[in-house]
């Protein structure tokens, strides 16, 4: 087992990838704020990450058997991208809400920074242990 081959590192790495992807989709929405008939996209990965964490760290009720649990250690976190349908459209058919997108971008950046801080603290503990 590698030093960085833990469930926490794997989840954090996959969470960073998902957050990066979500930022890209939000930026694409913002770039198309005035494109006629453009439909905003939404990325969801928080619930998937929560279910994966529940399976790995709690009572394993979300995992049907041990083989599934082992397989999930290497499976990527699946993100879902959907078109925004519950927002109102402007006259040109576009439904991008720039305020909502800015808030989502800010929230996603906060999540990304939190995961980076976690990794940095883990690496700092490893560096401290090696230097002793």
C-alpha cells in the first residue's frame, strides 16, 4: 500500500477533478450569457461524493458487498451534467442567470480551496514526520 493510496486521498483527488470540471461548465455558461437559445448546464457531484464517502467510512450500508467496496476505491466519482430547465428564459431563449452562476462559481472555488487545504495539511504532516 502506497503512502498516498488511502480513501481520503483518492476522494480528495476525485473531488478536485469534479470541482475543476464544474468550474469549467460554469465558466462556459457565463461566456454564453448573451447567446440566443443557449441553455445553462448544471453539474452535480456533491451527492455522489457523499454517497461514496458514506460507503467507505460509515456502516457500508450503501455498498452491497465487499467486492463493490474494493471496486469503488478505483472508480472515478461520476458527475452528472444536466441542462437547467427550472429557470426563466429571457426573450432570446437564453436562461443563464449571471448572479446564480457567480454564486455557484464562488461556492465551487471554496470547495476546491478546502480540498487543497486538506491535501496541504496532509503533506505538511508527512514532511514533518520525515524531518524528525
